[in-house]
C-alpha cells in the first residue's frame, strides 16, 4: 500500500494543539483517520515529545506532527508501522 499516495494531501496541514482546552474536533486528524480506516489501516499520531511503542504493525500508519517556529502544529510526514 502506498502510504504517500494516500496521505500526502495532509502533509503541511495545520492541526490543533493537543493541549487545547476546547473539545472541538480537528478536521485534519479526522480526515486522516477516515482515509486510514477506508484503506484498512489504523492511524497513530505523534505530536512532539510523545513516545510510542517500537512494535511494527503492517496495518498501521504513523502521522508525525511538528511544531513550527510560529507555534502552530503541522503534519510533517507519514511512516508505515
């Protein structure tokens, strides 16, 4: 499965601060989750400073989020596993 083809449209998109106090839905993260589910994948999102297990799962895509110098969070890149 070509993860780049499926998820590249999300690269560079701004996502909401994970520590925000509101409960509004992040439409970018929701969109990525929908694409993952539609293609038989599970989505795992990594914000800066988050850690995860090192286990590899063929049906999982990792979305890496970076914080810019402007303080905003943006989708950086995707990896399998």
